[in-house]
C-alpha cells in the first residue's frame, strides 16, 4: 500500500512538473470558442446618481452601459467606485465592458507574459471564462483589483494588510508611511500597538513616553487626509491594544471622549455628516479600535477577580483593576460610539492555521482577515445564489469551475 501511495505521489509530482513546463490548459465550461461573452448578455443605457442624506447629488454619470440584469445598487457602486478616468472626460470609462475587460485583459496579459498558458487558445479560454464569471456576477474581485488593475503599472491588488510596530521612533514613523501607501491604493490595514511603551514609562534619555494613544492621533490624521487616495472610499484602519497594556483605560475611552466633542459641535450648529466639520475636527474617527482580550481575562471577569496591567519594558505590574470594571468600560464606550470592539486572542491563536510561522496579533479593519504581522491577503467573493439550479439543487460542478 505504501509503495502504491509513493508511486502515485511521484507520478503526481511528474505531472505537475510537466504541467509547469507546458503551461496551463484551460477547459471551457461557461464560454464558447469564437463567441465574445459580452455579446451573450443584454445591455442598456442607464444613469448612475448618488445623493447624500440631505438629498444633494454627490455623484452623477449619465449614459453608462450596464448589463440589463444588474441591479440599480450594482450600477451605482460600479460606476461611482470602479469606473476609472476623470469624470466628464473621454478617458472616463462608461461601460461595464470596459471595466471588466480592463481587469481580465491585464490578468490574462500577465499570464501570457510569464508563460502560464500552454497555448494562445488557452489564454483566450481563460479570459472568456473569467469574463463570463464576472459579467454574470458569479464572483467579484475586491475593490483594489477594480481600482488598480490596468491602471497602475504595478497595481496594489490586496485589500487587507496587517502591519507591525516596534517601540522605536523609526518603526512608528515607518508605520505611518506604510499605512499612507496602503490607503493611497484603496486598501486597509490593521496593527497592534502593544509593543509601544506606555505613557507611564520612562524614555531612555529621560522624560516620559508619549504612549500608543498619542501616536494614534498622528496616524488618524494621516488616514483622514489620504482617504484611500481618491479611490472614492475612506481609509480603512484597525488599531488593537492588549488588555494588559498600561494605557488600556485611555485606549478604551479615547474615541468616546472625542465623540462627545463632536456632539457639542453639532449642537452648536456644525454639520453632523461623517465628512462634515464636526467629526472632521476630532480624533480617532478614521479607525476601528479593538481591545485584545485573553481567556485569562475573561475568566477573571467571570470570577469577579482583579486584572493587572504590566509595563511594556520589564513586564512588572503597573496597575490593578477589577476585570469587570474594564469590561464595563468597554461596553459603555461601545454603547456611545461603537468602539472599541473586542478580539479574543486565545481563541484566534488556538485556531491559527500557520502557528509555526508566528502568532496572530491583529486583523484587518473588518476582522475577516486574521494572520501574521506584515502580511496581506487578496479577498474575493463568490455569489452562492448564482450556483443554485432551478430545481433548488446546488450546482457543485459550476461552483468548482468558478473557484
């Protein structure tokens, strides 16, 4: 039996090597040779218009070509966010054909240039299959792919980044720089700031450290200015602090204190919209904040025990809280402004799929990507309802082909 398995393994390795030399052969499943997938759907001209909460038109583009089956929501999202080129100029995309064609042709071009396909016919089959999948909304790339593919020479295609910051000024300033580049490309990032010494600790040259919350202000201001590089969405960022960090109380309360300032400005007559001057003049509005808690902390809450924070530099006890007081602090702040959230460090690392490579300390802004520091992922989505047959049975073969 072992010999048979070894032979099968060796055969698989030979087949993979041969495939690598000859290139990929793409079987057609959705498309037909010589038939343009764009010609197999009905198209119509529409106008895309978006208004704000006051009814004012904030975006409008007329005479855009959209597949007839696409919803008004899909039209507005695609035209306002993903069509490229200056609005009102001939360079502006005006059809879903152009947008999908731009992305598909770019990816196919990379594959052809790097010898991925066995023949030009396989490259065309790949392009047609991918076009069909995207055109019929069976799958969708993440936003940076739509933003940047076919536009930038070296496009940033990943949407989710996790950075790391050490307790040095060089590292902190490098964090600002990296986030700026990520936001400019239309992506988001997360970071755990627990390595930065607290505002209760000494600097090597004398004086007291600023602490992570102070450095968060500069990062928040940078994100507010860049706002994803004009890619029609705000900068997305996540900031995480461990529950045993000496500045944890300041971190928990920082956003709600700024929220109260915004309320006071709104009561004084300032615009209350997200991009208005009230929220634009206070800190921490561009980030999701999350407290990183362990099972040990949650058991202390359960048992109504004390919880100790520890200095970053030497691990000695800094302060003592009732664990339930800290959790109530989190709950009350979240009630007022939605932050901070909570991340369950013990469970996250128990379920870590690459634990030999390092621990998970943070997430991307939406927390669906949990992985190593200084890593990124390129998310896409498949619309499962598109694989449901008329008889109610899930079409596994079609789904497999799309994947």
